[in-house]
C-alpha cells in the first residue's frame, strides 16, 4: 500500500477509535458518578492513576521498541526484528512481575485509612489493588505485541482492535452497574479485557509479521545493551512527562479531600479532548521521524516538525476556544452532581494548559526520534520541578485552581524558553521560521473564530447545550475556510486535496 494511503488509514482509524472512546466516556461517566457516588468515582480515578504509574515500570522499553523496530524495518533487518521482540518481551515479563509485587504491597498496606474512605470503600480498595496487580502482570508483557503495530506503522490494526475492546468493556461495565455491582466488578472487567487484548494481538501479529514469532525466540544480549540506554532515558522522560501529567491527582488527594478529585478529573477529561483530537496525527510522527533519521533525510525531518506542530495547533485551537468560553456549562450539563464542588475558572485553566502541552508534543516526539532523549529528560525535569514548586505554593490558597495554574505556567515557561529553542537547534530550523509557520499561521483563523464565539457569551444560560452547539458550529464555519486558506501552506493544501481525492475515489468505488 502507498505510504500516503497507509497514513490516511492510520489517521482515519485513529479518529474512529477516539470517537468511539469519546462517546462511551460521555455516556458512561454520568452513570458511573451516579451509581458509584462522588467518593467511589474518585477511587475509580485514583485506581487508574495507580495503574498508569505501574505501567511506567516498563522502563522505557515501549518507545525504545517502537523506535528500533522502525529503524530495523526501514533497513530490512528481519532477524534483528525478531530478536528485538524477544528481548523486549522477556524484559517486560520481569518488569510486570515487579509492578505486580508493588501493587500487591499497596494492597496490604493501610492505603484505605490514608485516603480516609468510608467503610465499604475502605474494604473494596485492597481488592481493587490486587486486581490491578494481576492486570499489570499480564498487560506489561502484552504491550510488546502492541509495539509491533506502531513499529510497522500499522496503527489501523491497533485502532480497529481497540474499538472492539472498548465496546465490549463498556457493555460489560454498564450491565454490571445497572445490576448493582460496584467498583470491584468494574476493575475485574478491565482485567478480562486485558487478557482478551493479548489473545487478539498474538493472532494479528502472526498474520502481520509471522517471522517475528518464529523460532528460535530468545533474547539477544548485544541488542539489549544497544537499546538499554535509549530505553533508560525514555523511561526517565516518561516518568517525568507522563508522571507529571498525573502528579496533580496524587498531590490533590494528599493536600485536599479525596472527593475533590472527581470534579478535577472531569475537567481533565474534557481538556483531554485536545490531545485526543491530535493523537492520530501526532503518534505517527515518532516512527516517521525515526525512519527519516535512519535514512539521513534531514529535510523531511524539518517538514515533520513544522507540519506536525502546525497541524496540532490548527486542530486544537478552535476546540480550546469553545471549551474555555462555554465548557463549564457543558460540564455541569453533563454531570450536574459536581456543581457544588466545581470552582469557577477551573476548566478554563485546565484547557489552556492542555492546549500548550499539545502544541509542544510534536517537538518532543522529534527530539525523541533523533535520539536526544537526555535533552528531553533535562527539559522535562525542569518542568516537573517548576510544577511541583508552584503547586505546593498555590494549592493551599487556590485549591483545585492551583493545580491547573501551576501546570499552565510551567508549560508556557518551559515550552517557549527551553523546548522550542532546543528542537530548533537540533533540526537546524530557525526559531523565527518555526514561530512564523506554526503560531503565525494559526493567528488569523483563531482571532476570527474568537470574534465569532464571544457574542454567544451574552446569549446563554447555565447548562445551555444548544448555545454551546451553535457557537461551536459558528466558530467552525468561520475557522475552517480560513484554516485552509491562511493556516496551511501550499504543501499542506496539496496533501489535503490528495486525501480528499482518495476519499472521494474510495466512496465512488464503494458505491
């Protein structure tokens, strides 16, 4: 299949996966909050946070596997690909066992007393942690198979599999909730889905690249020594970047009542729409840039950085504007139970923070693809230190808003002051050109969209979904044409026209 068509399939199925996941989340979350209660839902969010941190114990092998798979695939090194999968799988088995042991220790520790949970939840918390332990024991080794999809740039297979599993999990969890089951049953469903995911991945990888699972299947020490430095620094970066993104939840339950995690988590969920919108595009940049770097194609690397950053900004800016202006009413319409716990302005701060993070995403991926993991770690460490310092200063006086303000300030200072100059230096692009071709391109469409949206602020009531919908459509009607005419350069418009012709040709053939 041609590269452009493969990219189109990857992105299209990625958006399909996001759409299905988004619909499920929107419909299921109010049911979860209502059925479980605010405190139990906070424990549900916290359990996913714990699972996330345990998942970081893959020690960076995930991105290392994807990068080296993309490099060896570009060079046609089939034996190296098989040895790479075996080496990563065995290492992840050890990591999974260690992560499970940590979760088991948490289960027998006085965690419930520390969180000050009610009687039933205090009894359920250790069981939840034990189920999480089993989940990470099987999920971490299983992620080696998922890495193959990304290394082969077959995101379409991964996304279609994900859609099926999302629907199965949602159906099972909704059935359990309607029949009076609680959080323990919901976590058990996720464990079952993890086992099913591994079975599906084994079947798909056998068809996609049968040589990868062929015998002999053993680790390669020389290969391990080669990928270990990259994996180590990737782990440190994941721990700092992704860990800092979830650190606010842990700080919150330490500094504030655990029930306040529910409104904050819902604001974060809405703001995450910005990352979900661009994820199918952004996640293709890492293996693509790794392949270009392996072939020494510096010009294409520059194009990946500039076009990737511009695409992210053009996609996220209108959504961020609408969410900042009208998102609070949308949140209360969605889950009215949290109205008493939601401080004014929290959602706007969280959305602005996620907007900046999304804009910095392509630069981070390009630096990682070029092997500058230590540089990324240093930048992330500076950002994390700033976030923690500001959070400790702001949370006691500003509460929930302190988390969002600390993260937003850190993202802006580090992104503009450290990350942008660093990626310009290593790719040979002038900062002025990067700013002009990214921020400069989005200014006109953004200002026009803002002028259209602001009048709707004077014609709305709390929880008014109609005004939100009309405002979003009005912004889109003005923003999208200007985005095409002024926000894109000639190369971007040519790619859009090519994609549209392929879509029309596919639709005609299907008819």
